[in-house]
C-alpha cells in the first residue's frame, strides 16, 4: 500500500514539473512577443514602379507623410505594435494614384512597401476648368505639381467628370477614352496625334505633331474608315502636295479626305 502511494506521489510530481515548465515557456514566448512588438522598426524600402520617362505621380515622401499622419508621430519613433499593416495598405490604396500596394515587415523589423501606380493614358484640360489624367483603366488621376506625364491632351467641351461616367453612354469622355485607346494601338497614329479637341459643335478635332494643321474627325461614327483614309493621305497624298499644303483636313465625308487652306 505504501509503494502505491510513492508511485502516485512521483507521477504527481512529474505533472507539476511539466506544468511549471509549460508555464515558463509560455511566459517566455509572451515576453518575447511583447519585446519584439516594442522594437522600433526601420524602413527597408519603399518601391514605386516608374511611368514612362521614369516619372512618378506619387513619391516616397508622399507615402511616409501619409503613414506619419495616420500614426500622429514620426516613423522613426514607431514600433511594430504601432504598425497596423492592413490599415496602412488601405490608407495607401485609397490614393487615386495607386493601383496596387503591398506592405509587410520582415524578420529584422524592416518595413517594406511596394506600389504600382495607375498609368495615365490621356490628360483632360476641359473648357469647364477641370484638369486631370485618365488611367488605362478609366479612373481619374489628379495632376501632380512639378510632374507632367506625356500623353495625348484632350481639350474643349468635355462633360463634367463623374466617377460613374463609364456607365453613361452619353457622357462624351467615353468617346475620348475610346479614341485614345484606338490611337494608342496604332504606331503611326500614336506618333501623329498630340491633342484631341472637342469643339462647341461637338466635332472631334485631331491636332497632329506633324505639320501645322487640324484634322476634323467629326463624330466617332465610321471611325475605322476615317482613320484608314487619314493614314492613306499621309502615306500617299503628302508626297504629292506636301505636309503643309492644307491647314485643315476634313474626314467627315465618306471615303474622302478634303483639304482646305
């Protein structure tokens, strides 16, 4: 009977020791996590992809400033516990210049941010005073002081911007967007057209880089035929009459390019 009591006592002692060891390990883990959470972070890298011409519409300084505004103090004073990575991602993602963003902290407590910018496809400088870029996805991008991205300029009687314009077939920004995308797909037209103007009569006018003229496209009706006629004129007609023979090329007539001085 005494032997059984001794065995029971030994087993109980082992359980107590095991429990104590687990508690110690748990406390060490918690202490380590807390200590790590209080470690100061450093910025490993903020990577922003370049636009054409190595241009950036959002800078590293913009990103740091946005994060510090959220924190309420300098990032140099920030610990891991201060960094809500999902919140920072959402903050940066809300910037209309940002298409995609990824934020993470590595094992050395270094913060990494990777940003893909929206790429402008055209710039609008409308008669109503609005001035902005439109991205390849059709989103609005604000202008940035001191930075200009070279894209076709759209001017004239452009309807006031609305974030749901793509769902409104009568909003004329849709025509401008579609026209620029079509021009971009053609190497010759892309190098030719510098500006697109919508006049008060709602006629689309192309302003070329080559020569001193304007090209009246009219409406988007029969667009492909008009562009074929225009390319044919530049490839064949210019050789006969010279690039500056006419100040106006009118494409509104079927299968014709009408030149006027």
